[in-house]
């Protein structure tokens, strides 16, 4: 039997674990000290590659905090996407993913420390994956991932631009001997039993979600095969994969069955919707009846009623809450030892990802100024009189806002066809020049092709032609443009009754716009490492000598974007840009003291990189600049039980091609115009600063469905962001409690002159509350004063702004408790406490802190505390394991209800004032069926917990279906089963 003392130590370890916070991760950098007993001149030491440094030597550990997710963790989660794995980690905030539909570009992104997906450098086997702005986690073959390293803090001195919040390195299996087949299938099962929401939807006459649903199936098939060759001097590994994700529409869940907005008292829910309704909405802009606001009646008769919210359109049911997706991957990796000192290596990777997003049918958008002739034969007499007054029946033309949703019996939802085809090739040579001097030279080329086809959208110019209908000499209703000969293909459309447009009319006005882009990245890189240890150069108190890396790199990135005529008419434009950077760098690892009393190890690592950038486009914009990045890291271990570490990194993020040279265009954002409506919430004096005239005040049409418009685009004169990052940590591996490791790391990251846009809601709030001309000059109102359509918008293009700052503490722990003949219990924990998430939009104009908040400016929830806890029972039978994961997201408050001038909204929302803490539990298990076959299965979100309902008035970036589907599980419990066969 074990002694009472031993049992007590194990019990203490368990208590320690449960009072800290949980991960499903283990720490990867708790290396023992180098063995100083061997004479390094007599034999070469085994080298290992560590993420966060180019130093390669035995048992070397970087001093930046590294968290690792291994292959077993990925399989326990039933994950088929790597972004899904990372988004569950407390260090990450969800970004673009499969649950984003309207406005999606088809990619999957990761966002470390909530500093943006463009501030984390993503690598595969230590090299860049794709062109900077074409980054897509779909490219990673998840079944081939051996582990994922996550490094916190800047690493630009090692890897160059973009490594501000940290580095994510996907380590792939590249030396298989045999065949591995892996397959997995999953589905979601959800019970729609929220009686309050179901009653709400029913009260508006909308159809409720089914009481129980099973949908959202995902299928993943992967095959990998490899073999050694040439007497084990080389290896070649091939892989291929196919993944399919079925779509889920919002009508299938209680929380998304209608577009939910705040009620009139802002303390509850209402089913909102769009004024672009299928019955037809009209506002008269000219003529004797200017200001008239009407709607076709719902009974299909050609009669106009006074417009009211009773005519709002529920656009939610057809929208995707999970996109359809099909992905193919393939590739190979090989290496061959030409001699004992020279190795040739290379790889080829391919991905074709085809995704569709879907939203409600298009419309003649309310906000576009259409002309309707008063003798239009498709109108009834009552409609002519209401539109034209005494001019009814004449050829006089009346300017009119028309909102007519094509949601009749022949409706065609809008679909965005998104296709990414990526290629990646690299070739390299590495080896030893002589004892103690090694080298690695490589060339990398990646090509990212993107095609987008936006289908079933109304061509507003054709719609304008089709509204001008007349009777020709033969008594047929035709377009004026047919009579005049300016457009012989025009087909008149009847918008004066529900479902009045014929199939021929739809064929005429519905169009498909196309855009495509090609992005390439070429990297020529080389470095050499000199181990001075081999030459007897070392400090007198150290067992090992310094290791020095000297290297250089040249990168060339090209971006070309093309839009067809329809896309250009909708605000897109062609663009071209090129970035070239030449760099030189060095890194030094210096052991100072080893194996001395009170100092098991003391060492320092430093690094420096110089970068020279040259940027140009096809419009004659040429810019250049240089940048310096550097780092200092220190580690101290008094004994085997304790390790102290700290680091400082000065990092940069150079503007990418998109930020510099992307075309300017218009898009929607969730928000409202305080100066719109018959009773605006803002005063005329405030609204006048935004460009509202006295005549417009009180007559401006509100943004449909709380979707206003902003202008986006590039800026060729951007400068690099500058970041300073600090980390301080302690690692405990007590010998008195074997199998226990605990680490705490404090991090702080400050990004100055950050490249971004100013949130349109922030622009509106700042202009109205402060009158600052910087913000007020960013309004571009339409002729009627609105902030939607093609003429009304808020300017929000890229520029160097203020600063971002975040800090917090990561807690990691791992422990194994032996159960004797019953196997063992493994505990793994990771938690993140957020100290601050500060943004200064413009230098010297104040700051706001999004810690513990969510909302229009802060975006997705940023809880003060997040953790994951996994407990796994490794049984002694059939290699079976059972694992339970506890995911915790802390509570958050609504940012617009705070008194910060940058965050405060014009209204206080009692609904969604607070989102409580969320707890999810995931259960999974695996077992060996035969020597070659392993089975796994699991249930994520075991208790089928609903996501929080967020009203459209405050839902912001990456919100979809009245919630944040990246932060909270949107589809209910997920059941999965998978199998791995190895031969």
C-alpha cells in the first residue's frame, strides 16, 4: 500500500488543480536542463525545433509561454476544423468561421488575445502558410495535425511581421511508415423548448421552429500513407482528405426563428424585421403627395395602406446559421539524407474549399431613389392617386423609395458562392557545414485563388427601367426602354401587389455579380546556427556554450483583385498591390550558470531583425519604410522544482496588401441612425453636425432592419504597427508531487499606431456627444439624409489610429493520479484572467476598456475569466479512455450601457444588459478495437444549452441569428463518432 504521506501529497495535488483553472492543454516548454556531463566536442547533440525561436539544440526551451494542443485533444473534441479547436481555448476570441453567413468570405480565421486575426502569425511546420490576407485555417488538414503550439507575445524578431499577439504553429505528421485512414461523422440534436421565444414568434404570425431537430451533419474522410526509402535515408508521406458540412437555416432554432429586436421599452424582445417587405413599401419623395408612406396590403390586392411596423418582413428563416461547405485537401511531404551532413526536404499542399452562404431574397432596396410614371398601367387607380395626386394618369414621373422583397411564390434566396483554391510548395536544403555550424536554406511559394459569385441579387438599375412601364400601340404592357429602344431586353415588373413579379421579370432584374482575386507569396529564406560549445567557448559557470543564429529572408507578396461590371456598380473596384521586404536577423542563446548551488540554470536569449519594405500598386502609389524588431528573454531555475521566466519583445505588423491597396466599397453594419425617424433620439443641433439639414430633420428614413451602411477600403500610405510585449512567468514541477506541473504567466501587449477602422457606431456616438470634427467629417449622407443605400454611409476606411492594450494572467496545470489496477486519472487545466482590453481610437482622444463587456463597439464577449477543465480516465481495458471537458465563459455586460463616452449609446437597453456565465460540458471516449483500429465517440454541449439571445440593436461583429455563434454553441448538442485505422 502507498504511504499516508504519498496519498496526502496526491490529494493536495488534486486540490491544487481544482482551485486553479482548467485547460485541455499541457505546457510544452518544461524542459530539463542540458546534460553537462557529456563533452560536446566528442559527439553531436540531438537537436529539436521549438516554436518561438530558431535556436535548435537539445532540450532547449523558449522563454515565451507556449501552450500545446496535441492530436489526442483534437480527437476528444470531435473536431474537424482547427479553428474550432483553438476557439475553445481561453486565449482566443472567435473570428470568421462556419457560423457566419451574411458578409462571410468563406475563410476560417483565428484571433489570439482578441487583438485581431491579422495580428497573430500562423505557421505550418515553422513556415508561413499562405499570403497574409489569404490566411485560411481550412487549409490545415486537421487529421494530420500532430500538435498545435501557441506562443504568447511578440515574435517578430524571430519570424518577422504579424507576430504581435503571438504565433500559432501547426506541426504536421511528415514521416509516416504505413497507411492511416481516419473518418468521422457528426450531427446536431436540439430540443426547441423555449416557450417564451416560441410565444413571441407565434404572436407575430410567424412559424415557430420544430420542437426537435437533427441537422448540421458533418463528414470528414482522410487518408495518409508514407514510407521510408533508400535504406531509411528518406521518407515520403502523402495525404488526401474530404470534408462536407451541411447547412442549417435559422428557422430551425427558437432563438433565430425571427429577427429579434428590443421592444419599445427596451426591456424585452420583439420580432423585428426589414421594411423591405414582400408586399411592397413606398415613400413618395416628389410631387404633390411628398412624404406619403404606404404599403401594399397583405391580401394581394392593389391597395395602398399606411405603412407601419405591421408590415415588417421576417428575413431570418432562410438565413444560414451554419454554412454549407465542401473541402478537398491533398499533399505530400518528403525528406532525403543525401549524406550524413546534408538533407533535402520539400512539400506540396493543396486545398479547394467551396462554401455557400444564404440570406433572404433580394429586394428593390428601400433607400434607392426610383422613378414611377403616373400612367403606369400596373398600378390601380387608388395607388395612382396616392402616389401622384392630381397628376394621376399622366406621364409625370414621381421619385419614390421602393422596398419590395422578392419573397413571393417564386422566391429565390440570395446565395453567395465562395470558392478558395490554394497551393503551397516549398523546397529546402539543410545540414552541417562543419561540426557546430549548421544551415537551412529554403524557398516557399504559395498561391491563393478566390472566386465569389453573388447570386439572385436585384440589379437596381434594371429594376429602375422595369418600374417605368407603359402600354404600347398593341396594348401590351412594356418597359419605356423597350419603346425607346434603349433596352430591348427589359421586362416590366409589377411591384404593386404581393408576388406580382413574373418569372420573366425576375430573370431580367436578378443578376449574378462576380469578383475574383489572386494572391501570391514567395519567400526565400536561409539561416545558419553556430554552436560555440563545439569550440570550447562558454562562460566559466555554464556547461554549454552560446548558440548563435544569423539569417536573412526576402518575401514578395502580390495581390490582384478583379470585379465585373455588376460588382463595380455595387461599389467594388479592381485593385492591385505588391509588397517586397528584405530582412536580416540574428538570435543568441547564452547559458550563464548551470548546475550551481542555488542556480540549476540561468540563461538569456536575445534577438534582432532589420526589415526594409517597398510597396506599390498600379496607380503610381509607391511607399517604403524600414523597421527594427528585437527581443530579450531570461530564465532562472534555482532547482528542478521551480523555473522563473520573463521576456520582452518589440514587434511590428506591416500593413498587408488588402489594407494598403484593396478597393473601396460599401457594406452593412448593425446599427441605427439616431437622426432618423419622425421623432429622432438626437437633437437637430447634434444631427446638423452629421450633415442633416433642417428640412430633413424628422423626415429621414430609418436604416432598414437596423442595417446602416459604411464605406470600407484600403490606404496606400499606412505605416507599420509597433508593439511592445512583456511576459513574466513561474513554472512549478515539484519533485514531492510527481506528475504535477503548474504555471502562471502574466502578459501585457500594447500595439501603437494600430491599423484598423473606426467602428461606425463609435463614429456616430462620438460626433453626436462631442461634436469633434474628426468624427463628424466621416458622415456622407444621401440626398434624403439617410445612412443607407449607395449614397448614404459612414466613412470607415483603414488608417493608423491610436493604440490597443491587453494584459492578463494565464494559468496552466496538469496532473496524473494513479489508480493502480483501475488505470489513472489525468487532469488538465487552462484558464485566462483578463486584466484589461483597452482601445484608444485616436491619439489623445481618450480610451475605452472592453474587459467584461460586449456590444456595438466592443464586439464579441470579452469575459474577465474563461477556463477549460478536462478530466480523463485512462482505463486498463482495451486502451479505453473516457474524458469530460468543462468549458466556462464568464459573464459580460452591455458596453453601450456604460458611461464611457466611446461606448455609451443614446438609449439604455435593459434587455441584454447582462449575459450570465455559461458552462458547457463535453463528454467523449475512445477505445482500441483491434491492434490497428481505434474508435472514438462523444457528445459536445451535453446538456443542449441554448445560446444567449442578443437583440439586433446591439448585436455586432460576427453576430448571426440573434447570438454570437462563435462564442456560444449555436446548434445544441453535437454527437460524433470516428474511427482511425493504422496499417
